[in-house]
């Protein structure tokens, strides 16, 4: 038998074989400075136990992982009315595609591509006085870490290189799918994507999706079980950009990636995981983080019984 901590450490060791493959996101200069050989993984059980290895406590820019929190907050505020502004289907296109957005009348295909997240942010700008600070505070509460902050250097870098996202926002506005000032919406969106969190922070913060909406750090439900299930469904079908189908086939896990190199994944009823390594493949997903989640899924598939969270031991595999 090995402990959960030993298992996480073995996953980290095996995944390091993929370091050196891929490249960091260079279209955001602040992200281009990252070391591509960094790697961390953290797992949070539904009982609140944390297991981690590598650089799991090093903060990084969560980027598109923030879109899950944006969506969750918007659904809490608007409910199903949100879906009049954004769809729920895989895009099959790059996350920053303009062609699909124009062809479909300015309604983004799903909330996890850039246009979709901008449309969701527009809803939050109309609902909160300071939506990015509200999202930051929610992240702090869900993770139990009051030091989580918005990286102003990353935010400024994204603002300076906003042309493509601005084009999407103005296109949506032209089709009547954006109500608020474009610059205000974009500033809010970039601020949320510039949240700096560690693997441990993210594994804790997203555990509510593994625990039927119950947030450990809050001691109460953050969302209903039905809403947690629906968000997981969107993560499964749309969370990994236009590689979502391939990743779902390889792992069977709901997940959301970000170009900062992080990926959050959910094993419903058991635990949440975050893996991070900055080097990305051609679709914007971390090479090493994808690999460690595939190793994790393979291990889960070979176990003949559920993970015993109380004893913190697992079967040798």
C-alpha cells in the first residue's frame, strides 16, 4: 500500500518526463518570462486533505481558469437567463476565433472561449460595482488564502495587447450581445484572468465542483448540486479549448486549462486537482499538466476500489 502523498509524488516524478516539450505563451509578454521547466501538482480530497508535490505552492497567473469562476458567479446572479448571451456547445475552433463569432451573429459558442468569457464578464459588470475584486474575494474565500491577488504586471500586459479581444468585444456589441462599455468589460476580464494562485489554492478553491457544490472553506454549499453537475458538464465538453474532445477521451475528467500553464480537473465525488507547468502545446494547453492528469486517470482506472480518503492509503498499482 502507498499513501495518497506518495501517489501524488509518484505522479509528479513520472510527469516530469514531458518537461522540455512545448513553449510558454509569448503573445502576453508578462507570461513569456516564465520558466518552462517548472512543475507542480496538488490534490484536495472532499474531506479537505491536501496532497502536493513539486512547485505546488508557487503562485502563477491562472488566466482562463478564471472563466470557471466568472461563469459560476454569473449563473448565481442570472441563472439560466445567462444562456441568451452565450451558448453551451464546443467551439471546435481556437479560443480566440473571430470567424466563428461573426458567423454566429455575435453569440459566443460557450463561456470558456474568450468571446464567451467576455460576454459573461459583461453580465457581472452590470451586477457588481467592482466585479474583479468580488471575484478575487470569492477566490480567497474558496481557497482559504487571503493573500490571493491580481497581478498588475500581467493585467497591464494583457491590456497593452488587447487588440484581438477588443475586436471580439466590439463585434458582440455590434450584434447586441454586450451592454456595457467595452473598455470597462475588458479591464474587468483581464483583471480576473490575472489572478495569481498556486496549485494548492486552485485545488482547494475548485473542490466545490467535486463535492456537489459544497465548499470546504465556507462550510456550506457554494452552488447547488445540479449547478455543480452542469458546470462539470461544460468543463468536460468545452474546458480544454478545441482539444476538449481529445482530452476527454484520454482522461474522462472535467477540466479547465489556462495559458499560464495551469489545468484544474475534477473527479466528482472524490477530489479536485490542479497541475501546472508553463510550456504549452499548439492549442494552448500545458504539455506536462495534461500528461500528469492522463497518468492520474490511468491510475484511477486500474484501482479496484474507491480511494479511501480517511485512511489516506491506496492500492499499489
